[in-house]
C-alpha cells in the first residue's frame, strides 16, 4: 500500500465509492446477474490458511525488507517465480524502469551511518548542510524562539500542530530545513501538506532514529537533494501455459525501506501464492493470472506497467475483473469492500454468505493501491481493506501480524474469486453465494 497526496489519491473508483450506490445516470445500480455454472463445473477448491501464513512468514522473516529497486526486491521476485513454477504455472518476470516519488530521502553525518527519512511532498527538493539543533515542544513559534535555528536544521517532535504549520514556523524562524521526529513506534513514516508547499526541505524520521540522533545534538549534517529516483523493478506473472487473463489476482511484494512488511504487503503476496496453490488443479485456473507487482511503494509502477503490457498485446479486452490483495494482515473489522459498482453486490453477497463483517466503503484519501491502475482503464475491481492497519513502520513485522484478520479476509477473497470466475464464464461452482 502506498501513501500519496490527496490530489492524486482519488481515482474513478474512490469517487464512485463515496457516492450512493447509483449509476451515473441516477438510476439504482442493476442487480448482478451471473450465469449458472456449466455442466462441467467443478466446486471451488479449499484454501489452506496454514500455507498462506507460511508464505507470509517466509517473505517477512526469511526475505525481510524488500524496498523498491533493491537486491532484496530482486531476491523476492526470484523466490516468487520459483514458487509459482513449483505450483504448476508458467512464471514470467516482467522488467520495467520507474521514476520514484520524492518521498524517500536520508540525512548524512560525518561520524556515523546515514538515517533514512521521508521528505514531504511539497517541500523543497534542494540539498542543504548545517548544524542540527533541538527545538522544544511541537514547533509553535515560541518553541522556535527558544532555540537558535537561524541557518541551522531544526529538529522537532511530531504532534500538537499540523505538519505544514511546523514547516511555516521553522521557515519563519530562519531554519534551512526541518526534521520531524515521530513520538511513537506505531506512527507511520510519510505524510502530506495537502496542496500547501514549503521552501525548505521538511523530513520525517522514526522515533527510534530520533532518539539516537538526539543523543548527539548539536551535530553537523547534510541532506542530499531529492532528484527523482530512477531504477529497475519487476513484476512476476504466473498463468497456466494455455491460460488467459480473464481474472487478475495480485498484490505488490515490495516494501518501504527497512521495514519487513508482514502486513504491507507480505500478507497480500502470500495470499496470491496460496490462491495459486489452491486453484492449480482446478479447470478454472486457466482463466486466472496471478501477478506480484513491483515498485508499488514508489507510485503503483508495477501494476501500471502490467496494464500497459495488456493494452499493447490486446489482452486487456479479455480481463473481466481484478482482485487486489494488499495489507490484509492487520487492522480491525468491519472490513471495507472497495469495489466497482458492478461488483459491489457480488462482494457484499459473499461477505453475507460467509458471515464476515464487511461493508462497502472507500480508502483514506491519502492511500492508494494497485487496483487503481486497473480501475483507471475501466476494469472492474475488488479490494478488501481492514481499517486501522499498521503500515510503513518497523512495527509492521511478523510478531505483530494479525492472524484472525488475515484468515477472515483470505476466506472472503477466496469466495469472491470463485464468483468472479463464474462471472467470467469459468467452469466453477462458487465457494459461497454470489448474489444477495
């Protein structure tokens, strides 16, 4: 799952999800009519939660952080390709280049290792060097008056006032840059000014990094410029040798730097593998493409590259739906069903049949995921999202993985997938009722 600016976050799907369940003409959405299973239909297979959980653990603990464009991301792609092949699929690695967002940054020191930081979109992209000095409180004007920040890099606590207000106060006090320190381990790295901007670099670091940094203040430091990071990444695409991408199932496997990402997104990647394992002997398997997307955390680049490839080969017209699996190993119920209008009734019916607490909703405005790349070209999508999940923080690890949430959403996605396949004309008897 990736965090983005509000202006970029609201896709066609989110705009529709925020409206009543009516069509653009104002008429109620039509009831979903699905075909009856054909005579040769076979019951949907059973999904092994134990197998899915094993994949989560391997991705998060054995492979660890899988930041975009790194050797660790490449190693994860190799593992995924080998696993898909072992499960009986043809696996292709689709390489692409990406130009990342400005958010990933760092602070360099002469006498110690660099610190990972996130640069706020809308703040200066320039490089600065100076002395880092502590600012008390939360960055109110009076707090900056209590410290000598003129020509220096100010360090201040998160909280109290908005991010942009801290930046304005730092700039007014003469600071050349601002570093905001999280106060708690479960606070995510990455934020937004909304439409506002700042003429100085504004960075954010974790509580742990800030605690270590403060033992050395005042300290000479430099912040490199934030030119867009261009790199190489890859998707892993699995299908049967005679298969057609009628239903795409997938999620991203990359993480933010230095986070093992058990929830975001070892959970979705693991369920992609577990579903591939469950369906491999079923005749409907030839209608599924399983895709592990790279470079999602840098701006949905992997799913965008895959969609472009489908457009170029003419295969996009065959895609009837996309099931997105992202950050499904933490959070709370009731779960949100983010779905295109034509698939909402289907997803809600499966949730009701399985007695899983879930209802139609939308993502937070600053959050995006790979379903958006498909929604943008008119492919119907479904994405189950548990609110309150931990992402983009060191606490997103296997020790904090929520097995109950993962089990609930895995079963719900399995039921929805069987209904999406029936809708696509596949020979399957769904695992749950597909209509309300």
